[in-house]
């Protein structure tokens, strides 16, 4: 009985904290960019970030933002370090964010994600279920580390690291 009481007390004490237990999954409703929700209207994005540098049609062959598969047109709102993708019907999702010393204010559940964020920070934030791999590309011959976190659906996020620090957030959906 005493153990049950102590366990219940520990759960109550834990629940009183500001940070929920990591689940190994990303909850896109907790992701914010300059206080914008992960999916926002075009007018909300433009009110917060101004007029985009460019608006383009991505024409993906497949996936959540494939005009051909979804039967509707999608557009990218392109800003210097950020890109949103969507349309007026579905809203505009944060597609990717590049991080630098002057990068946008991206947060997850109130926790800042910046160019100072490490792989260990991200793994603490999301917990078990994060997957990490080292990848070398022509652009980054010294290599990058990619940490993927899935959602409770088929989509997810990829966090790219270079020299141990966060350089890019990328939304991902399967074909």
C-alpha cells in the first residue's frame, strides 16, 4: 500500500512539472515558429513574417503535398530561412527551417530549438524512439547527423545536425 501511495505521489509530482514525459513521437501541435502554429493560414504567416520572397508550386509526385495525389494545388511560401507549404483549404505547414545564430524562434512545447541545440538535447526532449544516422553529402562532406522523430500518423520530422549542432528542421511525409 505504501509503494502504491509513493508511486501515485511521484506521478502527481511529475505531472505538476512544465515538461511532459518524452514519448519518442512529435506532436506537431506543440511546434511553434514565431508563435505561429505548425499549420497556420497564409494571412497569419504573412502577418507574422511579412510578404514571402517567392511563392511557388512544388509539384511533388507523391505525398501529403502532391497536387496530383491530393487533387488540389499546393504552394510554397518561401522566406530566407523558412518555407511553408500548403493551400487555403488545408492551411500552411512549416516545411523547413534553417538554423543559424540569427535563426527564427522555433519552439517545441515551449522548449527553444536553435543552432545551439544538440542531438542529446533533442533525444531528451523526444525520448526513446528517436532515430539517428550519420549522413555524408556533397554539400556536407564532413557529414551530418539526422535525427528522425515520427508522429502518431505516417509523417514526421527530421532534425539535421552539423558539428553536433542543429542546422535544419524538416517536415517529412511518405510517398
